[in-house]
C-alpha cells in the first residue's frame, strides 16, 4: 500500500513540476514580448518628439515668415513637449522597479507520518 501511495504522490509531484515549468516558460515569453513592445513604442515616441521639435524649431528660427500667434504656438508646443517627455521619462524610470523575486516551484507537501 505504501509503494502505491508513494507512486501516486510522485506522479502528482511530477505533474505539478511540469505545470510550474510551463507557467515559467509562459512568463518568460510574455516578458520578452512586453519588452519588445515597449522598445517599439519608445522608438515611435522618439521619432514623434524629433518631428515636433524639428517643426517647432523651424517655425521659431524662421519667425519672420510666420505670424506672432504661430510662433507663440510653436514655442508653447515645444515647451509642453519637452516637459511632457521629462515627466514621462521620470515616471517610466522611477515608478517601475524590478519585480520581487519569488520561487517558481512550490515546496512539496509531505504527508503526515502515520
């Protein structure tokens, strides 16, 4: 009877370990995908920021060709864009810390001695 009980417990432990390994592999894949998405978004943000800065800079440098309202709007847009970028960077770097480490497998539960 003890051998059969040991075999069942061993099979349960092996299945639990298999499931935990599958969950671990899924978390790794999700983390890699999330990192790739954040990287793409960061490059898009950089490209948009450069485009806005270039346009506003052009308007400011050639202020004689544009109305006062247009130059004021470009200056304001440049200031708001720069402050928004600083805020986003601070929020992104300061607000998120590394995840707390946790074991990927649970401690096996041993049966109480009879």
